[in-house]
C-alpha cells in the first residue's frame, strides 16, 4: 500500500482515484453477447455457458429435485446461520415500508402517493471464486417484503452443472420464485430480453465482475432498469490512536480479498497507528488463502496520515466509499459528518463483515464514488411511487385560473383548454 503523509488538497484527486480499466474492448464483447442472446435466446445462453463456464447444460432451470438435494448438502449449522441472517435482514427492511399521507394542497385539491411493487425483478448472484449466497438474502428478502410477484435468480453453475447448494438454500429461505443456471453477460441478457426459458424482468439487481457491470449498464439504456451503476468493491477506514491495529488490518484485508481490482483506503491521524496497521496487514496477509488476490488489491490501495479528524472526514467524503468504517474515539461525532458513503460501521466491533452477512443492513451498495448520488439497495429499490390526485369543483375554482395562465404562458393552448372547459361548466 502506498503511504501518503499530510497531503495537500491538490493531492486528494490522486488519493481518491480508483483503479483504471480499459473498457473499450470489453464494451464490444459485451454488446456482441447481448445481441446474440436477444436474437437466439436459450440457445445462445447455453452456448455461452459452455464457452465461459465450461459446462454443457441440458436445461437452464434449476429443478425441485436439485433444490431438495441442496437442503441435504448444506450443514445444519450453515442453515441456522442463513436463517439468522435472513431474520435480521427481514427485520431491518420490513420497517422501511412506505406510509403514504394524503395532502390537501388547496380546498378541494387532494394529492397522495401509493407504493406499488415492481412485478418482475431479476437477481444476479456471482458464483465463481466466491459464491455469494449472502447476496441472495440481501436481494430477495426486500423483494419479497415489497410484494414483487416474480423474483427470478440467475447464477453460474460449476463445471458439473450444479449450483452451489448454499445459494439454493438461501433462495428458498428468502422466497425466490425461479432459479436459472446462467452467469455473466448471458445471464443479464436473458433477464433483460427474456428467452424461451428465462422470463423478461423489469429491473435487475446484483453485483458482478466488470463484464456483468458493463452488461447491466448497456441493457439499462433502453430495455430494463438496474439497481445502480457499480464497480469493484472498496472500503475506507478512519482510525485514530485508539484504534485496534489488528481489527483495522483485518477490515482492510477482508475487502482486499474480494478481487484484484478492489481497493482499500486507510486514513488516520496517528503515525503509530499507521505503522502498526502496516505491520499487521503484512502479517495477516501471509496467512490468507486468497493472499495473491488481496496482495494485488493492496497495490491499488493507500494509507494516508491526516492532520486532524476534520481533514480525515473531509477526505473520506471526497472519496465517497462503498463501505466506511470509523474506528476512532469520537466515532459518534464523526458519524454526524458523513455525507458520502454507502454503509457506515461505527466503533471497533462493527466490522464490515457484520453488514456483509448478518447485522441486517443491505450489502448491495454504490461503489466507484457513486455514493455521492446513489443509495444502497433498500425496500424502495423494489417499489414505484404512484401519485394520485382528486379535484372537486371547489378545487377547480381554486387552481383553475393559475393553470390557465401558466399553460398560456408556455404556449400550450390545449393544456389551457382542458381547464377552461371545466371552469366554464362551473360558471353556467
């Protein structure tokens, strides 16, 4: 990790910069796969599964027998952990349900909103180096609470054509409607356009590699909505002299092991903490099974020594991290100054892993600086707000003349006429 001490503001752009990827060839590849899936449907998906996931499938849909077999393969202990996490995720998201309020803006003019679930949603669950069954819970649980009628899940199979059993158990626990063996760009295309087997959905959720992210962004231009733009995962840790260096190092490495293009950032006001964390990172890294992946991510990462807690917080807000861990004496005060972050973890015991799995908050979050404008996945992500209004004759009298004047000023005479006709019936 690169160490930067007491940077000036002119260095902040460099500090907050994410790893650069050349997307030119990638976009062409993604576009070609998507067009093929649009035209050939299941046949194209099966061909790409053989090409990219190295398995020739007979069918895409996961069968009830496979679901039952997964229940036998997952240990009782892991099932209990999945059920605990599901309970907490359900509890956190259930209280987010929208309560609409009717407002009388003028006598006789009443306006209100109603939350309506998206009928068909698609969930993409990576299944490569890390089968993310926790993401099944994070995405399907709020979809079920929201009332989505069809919850479709796509995930890549292994080379024997099997889906990770923990993914299937989590899907059954959270209420997924149907599961299909499809990964990568072909899965996104299948859900965006629909195939002979995979239904078209109205919105796609879920993380993935750079190909999956590019595919989501391409299909969002005209075919389907997506949860958010996203990129490689990241964490920022704020620490002072009271921080536990072992905990901080573990938090940095837990994020670095996600992938070689992940990024971690430590900002501290203590030279001693910086030194201790650096040593701990090296010690703990050597013990990790995914140390080669984590080591490459650390090459994209930085440790920064800041002059004050205010500067530390300001730099974090400029970075807009996906995950923000505040391990300082005054973490409560600093939390009030958070402006840009996906999810925030306070105190030395709130590790990012808690939010990733079982505290209850959602781990599907904006990355790559998008936390400046996007929220993480929540119950509202699965709903639309439909507005209603009702006008009585009194309401027309109250706002009709203003509507006529404004429509005429915009030279939209048919708009004016629609109100004029109503006003004229009240004068006769």
